[in-house]
């Protein structure tokens, strides 16, 4: 885990290969006692169950979506006006990757996340 304010690693743990990524993440969060964190994951973490777990643990998260995700809307591509259809882009392997933000919302104590 990385502490953004200190700009340095804050916690490190090695797991045996027979523990799944989500199980290891849950154990690490619990052991480290993290309260205010943002989990950044790859497509392997992008599932409804994992998003629900992050919500239950009150963790913020950023996840890329799988192509067949119900959150992906391909209507944005139909216009071919990418500067209007997307929030921005970045370059990856000399290719533009366009993105838009989707907020996974849940009401807790009158607050929208």
C-alpha cells in the first residue's frame, strides 16, 4: 500500500499463491487498519460483488470496466465526436484511451458516494 501524503510505501505484505486477490486485499485492509483509502484495481477486480465489498468496507475505488460490463455505454462512440462524448483521454502504447467517469452511487446516512 502506498501513502499518497508521504509519497512512500506505507504497508507491505506477502501472500502465498493459494490466496485469491480479493481475499488477500480484505485481509490486508483489515490488518493495516485502513480507514480512508482509494483502491485502484485492474479489470480482474471489476465485478458487482467486489464493488459491493468496497462499499461495505467504506472504501473508495477506481476500476476499469470489462467490455461486457453493464456500466459501459457504446452510444458515446456513435457520435464520433470523442471530445464531447468522453471526459478525456490518455495515451497508452501510442494509442489514445478515451474515458468517462461513472459514479457508483449509494446512499449512506443521507450522503451520495
